[in-house]
């Protein structure tokens, strides 16, 4: 038994690789027909005037309260 590996065993180690999985920390923003706004404030959905007008119309028609409309546009709906 030797304290130093032979040249052939040292070359075998060079061929080994270690794979490290990547785990995303958060989900990508999700936009659906029922939930057009996401939680990401930098997303363009919050600047879409057609979507904002739709929520404003629901608010004006009394279908949403002020807090509900705000929550919807911030992506805070279930």
C-alpha cells in the first residue's frame, strides 16, 4: 500500500465528474385567463392597460371592492 497514488489511478480520477442539481427558488410568474396578473411587480402584466381597465370596470360596476381590485392587480388572488 502506497501513500501516493500511481499515475494510472490518478488519471482515472480525472475522468470523474460531479453533477450538482439546480433548484429554482421561486416559480415563474403565471398568467391565466382567470388570473391575468402575477405577483411580480416588474412584470408587464401590471402595465397592460386592457387588463387594468377590465379590473377598473369591475370595480366601477360594484363587482369588486377597492381592496379586492388592488389585490387582483397585485396577483394576490387564489
